[in-house]
């Protein structure tokens, strides 16, 4: 299912991450590749990381999108914006879409034990025996402190407790920091990549002369 984003003042269809077969079909409909993604997979629970002062809590999108948690959601979206460049960062609508891309999900929020504001978050979803790490973002000032590892571990515990045997995640092939993190946690790169495709909502028809 495509979402609609505004790029350069133009309403644009954007697809979720697609395999090669779907990408070929959409290319015939005028879509072009906007982003290529590496897919990684891990079987089994992620091992317990070295102890950190990070506290992880679980929330649902319904809880976070309620008016009484507006400040917390604002903080999470700000962390995402500091982690992913536009137009790939999440706004409120994209955050909701990422959470509800699977039938069951949780948002894992990391708090420093000495701070009240969040320092990172992960969105984990499950479909059958597979779980999907939909998002992982850590505030710049909290990086290199084990927060990302703690979030992936906590997401793994949630997925494992609901019967998921494998976890999948994708990232850009140029994101060497993320690739190194996932490989160190036991993820393997799968041979087939994914693509995100885009096309303007309104295409000016070509009039034959």
C-alpha cells in the first residue's frame, strides 16, 4: 500500500520496501527506484548486551498517538529526524504507518536512568513466526553507549515471547554503522535486496502531435 508524501511541492506516491518482482511491475506503471535497501536476518533471540543505565519500556502506537502523550511522541519523532535525513525521517503519519505495518507491534522506548526524556526507540512488529524491526533510532548524544543494542535485545525478547523465530531488518547499503551493529548481533545479509519506489500522484499526459 503506497503512502503519499510531498517532495519538492509535488504529491508523490511512495511504496513500502518491495522485492524485485513487485518492483518490475511498478516500473511499468511509471515508478522509479528512490532507495535501495540491504536485508538482514537473525534466527533466535539476540543475546543479552553488556549492562547499561538504559531502561526500556514497551508502548503501542495507540497509546503514543493519544493527546496525553503528545510530548513523548514529539520527542521520538525528533530523535528519528536526527537519525534519518529528509525525506526518510518519520512524521506523525509515517510513525503510525510504521507501527501498523504488521498485525502486532510494540514501540520500545529507551530512557537514560538519569534523564526523563527518551534517548532512543525501536519499532518491532510480528507476522506469524517472523518479526520485523521496522525502525531503530538513537539520539546523537546517547550513541556509542549501548542503547541501540539494548533496544534490539528488548525487541528480540518481545518477538521471541510471541513465537517469532526470526527477525528481519533492512538498512541502506551505505549505512556502515548500522550494518556493523546488526552483524555484531548475529544478523546475516540476505542475497536479495529491497527497493522503495516513487511516482508523482498526478502525471501530465503526453499528447501526441
